């Protein structure tokens, strides 16, 4: 009976994850059209113009929408966008500092292992996991309390044995404990379900912990929780260690790089195709358009000698980005292409990159980010096949 219940639960979670991924993909296309137009408006508006701040506010709302999409993709286990070797202690410290700014009354303490191994992961997604668990803890301590964070290195044999099979290897363990109201068993067993919340209407979406679960699973990790009514809650997170040393955080450059040449834009969504074409034209490129995979092949075949780059949508109904890229290589084995995706680097996108695609850009993207990715791909020098430009 227990195995049957677990099987039904897994099927339900998988079905909702598929739905969440589809919703996120379509929502990202809507955000892409808004983000592109906002980027063009900001580029043409002086900072002294009173409309400049209003347009920036719109952009901030678009970014909030993108974060919501990330939650959906995180739950759907399609949330890893930019995988880097991370200093996880530093990530925790910075997230704690950011959380304190928005929750100044929160009492937080930590004991972080000084020799903690690096973790291969998506910085923004793991920040999202931390922030949601911190928020959940503070909400569970309406009268005040303490939130304690601990990290340490462990081997797979030290991971608490639950209903999952542990892959062998080295892990880091993150413990987040609060002194809040705790949870009853019937609540605790449902907290990772999407849209399940015990908060009053308007105070919780029920996506925070569900997306945290998806993100950790998407990073090949494990998440578990202990809680008892009146005795607080403790989350245990296990993430595989990276084989590379931690990278330094990149400076977020916002400059726009103009260019020249011809770019073929491929997208089945008319609004996205239009805004991508307008942004590329603004950057100085000549633009050719294709509204489907088959259309793209025809346009490229006729113009292969003048097309410098293909900006290729990954998800299209007639022929996906992966197949289009393979056929473009049949026409010209040196074709340069950037994959535009509302999903992640997992699954099909990672396979396309391994086959030689020059870059990946995550929707929704701004004109400055698009310009930098194109600049890296088209810059003079030997081709950097298989490299991901974000």
C-alpha cells in the first residue's frame, strides 16, 4: 500500500511538473516580447527623461515575472541555466545578507565549514532555494525565533537514508533549522507539492518549496525535512561536490555592443520573432527571418554565403532547434548558431551544445545581454565550438 501511494504521488508530481514546464515556456515567450520592447525603450530614453525610471520599473516587473517562471521551471526540474563551480559558503553568506535587508528582524546564525568543497550549480537557482527556505522559516516564527544555518562535507554513506537511493560520491550537506511552530505529519508530507500552502490567501503561492525540491533534484541532490508541531523545522540539503575549484563571480556588465553582418532569426512565436529582429537591427545587423524550422533551412540554404550567425529557438512545433541545427550543419559544417531557450541547459539544450552549438541564451533576454552573447560568438579568432555564452 505504501509503495502504491508513493508511486501515485510520483506520477502526480511528474504530471504537474510537465504542466509547469509548458506554462513556463509560454510565459517566457510573453516576457521575451515585453523585455525586448523595454530594452529598446531604455536604449532610446535618456536617464534624465522622467519616463526612464518608469520604464525601468516595468523592467523590474519583467524580472519578477522571470523569477516566477524560474520557480515553475525549478519545480519542473528544468531550472539549471548557468552551471558554474560555486563557493557555496559565499553564496549562503550573500543570500543571508540580502534576506536580512528585507527581513531586518530575522535572527540568523551560521556555522559554515571553512574547508567546504565547491558545488556545481546555478547560482540564481540555489539562491532561490535558500531564500524560499529562509522565508518559510521566518513565516513559521511569527513571535520571533532563530534561524540556524550549517554546512559540512560528507560522503554518500553519511546521508540520511530515506525513500531515495543515494548515488555514491562526495557531497556537501546544508542544514537550515528554525525554532518555529513546526508542522504536523500530514502537512510535512505535502510541503514539496506544488500549490500546497498553509498560508492565508494572498500570502503564499505554494510554489516556493515545490520549486526548491525541483531545483535540488535538478542538481542531482537530495532534500529532506524533519519537523514536529511546536518544535521547529529542519531542512537537510545534499549537493554533489564539483570536480573544479570555485569560480569568481562575474561582474554584471550592462553595456551594449554594436556589430555588423547578417543574422538569421528563427522563432515560431510572431511577437518574439519581431522583437528579436528589431533588437538585432538596432544593434547594427542585417536580419533575415524564419517562422519555423523548415522555413529556416530554406532561408539559410538560399543565403548561406551572407549569414554570419543563426539565432535559433529551441522549441518549435514542426522541427525543434536540435534537428534544425543538425540540418544546418549538413548545409554548412561551420555554421555559427546561438540557441534561444525558455528552458535550461539540461536535456536537449545540453545535447545541442555538445554537438557544437556556439552559445545558449536564456529567455527573456535584454538587448545588452543579446549583444554580448553575439559579440563572444562572432569575435575574431578560432571557433569556440561547444562553449556556452550566457
